[in-house]
C-alpha cells in the first residue's frame, strides 16, 4: 500500500535560540519542511491560526507562558502532533496533565537520539491520524452520496410511482449511460423535481 511521504511542516516554539537551533538541526530538510519558529506562546498561536503545522515542538518554559497550556490548546484545536519538552524534574507533573490531550511530553536534557526517536514516534502517530482523517473524509463523501441517492429515489417513487428497486435501477442506468457518478444524477433529479 502506498503511503504519502511528503514533507511535514514543523513549528518550533522556543524562547531559547540555542534550543531552537538544536531542534532544527535534528530535523532533516527532506522529511521536515518548512521548519518555522516562534519565540513565545502568543506568536505561536497567531502562526497556528494562519497556517496548519503537522508537528509543533514546544521547548518549555516560554517567555510569555510555561508552554503546557499552549501545547494542550494546539492539540485540542488541531490535528497537529505536539511534543512538549520540559525539565526532568517537572516531567511527571506536566506529562500527567498533558497526556490526556494527546501531547507527548519529553524530559530534558535529553540525548539527541532520544529526542529524534520522540519526533519519529510523533511522525508515526501523525501519519496514522492522517490516514484515519482521509478515511473519514472518504466515508463522509460516500454517506453524502447515499443520502442524495436515497432522496432522489424517493422523489422518483413519489413522482413516477416507481418501486424502490426501479428508482435505484433508473439512477444506476442513467449514471452508466452518461458516464457520471450516481451522486450527480441524484443531484439532477433533486434539482428537477424539488425545485
């Protein structure tokens, strides 16, 4: 099965330029692009409103906020994968609060390999969520088409006294004869007989 391996966009939120550069250095430009930065929670919120980021890496504490509330807010309001880096002595407390919202908490200082593994874990989770989102969109479209077809069938039954099987066959045959989807035929029937 083919998997979309396109680059993931990343927002790094860090008041420390050194930490921001360290995280940026871990992210290879093939898999992660663009990589943009914000120095505080306020700026990160504005950026998140303007753009969607696949991953958000937050290095706590921030100048204008600790970072936990920002991480929770982003996790709740978007499908972005979020990692919150916190000092080791605060790890348990912050992790306990943030994990219920799907925020991955990582203790710092951490090894480069450990941070990279956490990012790769987040990437795997993000791609899995994306797969489910795509399936949900496809399912929603199919459900919409079924509702349209059913509505059109009932119009045909009501207007032309067809049986349900006859109405269904009429929509199927018309769609095949015109090389269009059944949903398009259903929309035409609805426009014609409801309008």
